[in-house]
C-alpha cells in the first residue's frame, strides 16, 4: 500500500521505515527538512507540505498523523480535512484525547472523510519490536488499512498462545485490535498508559525500599547494602514480576546503579490524567493509578530514588528526556539513523 506519514519524530520516522521494510510505499512530511530528507534516503518520498503530500498520494488516500496530542495535531488534521476528498482516511496515531476523536470523526464524516484513531505503543523500540495498536473508527476504513496495521504489528513472535482463544479476533494475537468506533482506540490506549503509571510506580517504590535498607536510621544489624542491578536482573529470570519495564530498569541499573544522571523530575504526558478523569466519570475507584499520577506531580517539588527509577524507565521505553539531560544520553534507544528526533512523543 501507499501511505502518507506526517510527523517524523521518535515514532513517526520508524513507522515509515517499518512499513517500507514490509514493501509499503511511504510519502513523508515533517517541518524539519533534514528529517524528511533522511527518510528520503531510506526510500520514502519526502514532500515539502501537506498539500504536496495530498497531491502525491494516489486516491483513495490514507495519511497517518504522528504528532503530539493537542493544538499541533488539531491544526494538522483540520488542514488535511480541507485538502482531502470523500473516501480518504485520516489516521491519528498519537495520544489524542478520545473525546476529541469523537468530535473530529463527526465533523469529517460530513465530507465523507474517514477518521481512524490508533493508540500506538512501542516507543523508540518499535522499528524492530513492532507496535501494539488499539484502533478505533469505521469498520470499512479499518479493514482497508489492515495491511498497514499488520506490517506495523509485532506479530505473535515467541509468546505462548493463550488457551481457549479459538473464536476470538485473531488480530489480537498479532498485536493489534479494532477496539470499536471512533475514539475507542485512544480510550483503550489511555487506560493502557494509566496502568503503565501504576506498574512503573510499583517498581520504583520497590527499588526505593531496597536502596534505603542501608539507611543509618535502621539498627546496624538490619542494614543491607543491596546490589539492585543484580536484583533487577534475577527478577527478570523466571520471576512473576518480570516485564519489559523491569528489563529497562535492569539496563539502567547495570549502567548506573545510583542513577546519578537522573534528577527524578517526572513528567506526565496526559493519559494518566485522562484515565483518572474517566474513572471519576464512571465512578470507578482507581487508588493505585491516581496515586501514581499524584506522585509524578510531587516529583517536581522533591525527588527520591523512586522518581529516578521512573525517569529511567520513561527514557528507556519512550526516549523521554529530563530537562537537564542531554538528548544524546546513552540509555536512549537510537533510531535507524542513530539519533532521535523530538517531533513526536514516545508511547
């Protein structure tokens, strides 16, 4: 298939590369000229504007917008809607608020333009690992895009099959689902990121307890100087709490057991807040997720080792850099060209 990619940051560029690896053709645009020219050297067709992209793509067109949620995505999809024709598809693969998706889909539907929202997880590692995708939108448009989603998804890999899945949607085993109508994809991804906050907080607090077992405030015979790099590594091997987040924690601790390069200032990218807001609307108690969100707020006033662990994990999976850090931090996962753009956010 042929598809346009708008926004060539940490994830957008690698989405284009992964699609090209699978034989798809990508037409790419980014405000940064050197970024789009770099994709051109990899085989993409770079264009100088959204209007040029629309002219270059064959009809019916499909354009994937991979930009930070908020005004830049809003203005981009609005401009695209003025350029596209009936039966074209706009895909928002960023972390937009699901209620914005519902509104946009209704607006664009009047012009016959299909709007598909894709909650995309995979961060800076997606080029090789693939992307887990949670998709919302009209069935006909989602089905038309299936070759794109199939190419981006990680596939079943070496993960054992879940018993009794016969009769369920086989796409879930491949790493992507059609979650429901417009907004459903980003809603599922929003809750995914809320859960991520809670998981990260649990690991961070656990390692903080381990580190402080050497505290002078404890009786001398109860103090242990524990090797957290070794503990994180052994937990990766057969433990019930093994996970990719633990893998990233082990990588960070092996390189720097004290995490001195991190201040512990932890941002939140929006989805955690929206998840808690949704829980309030539904009257669902979310003690862990709310606490994890509020801890990030507190981290901007005072920092402890737990917050350093959170920063290390965020850098590991999404390339999220603290304000004081260099963009060339060793922990950072490089893209195909050996560098990371900041046009979009890792997921």
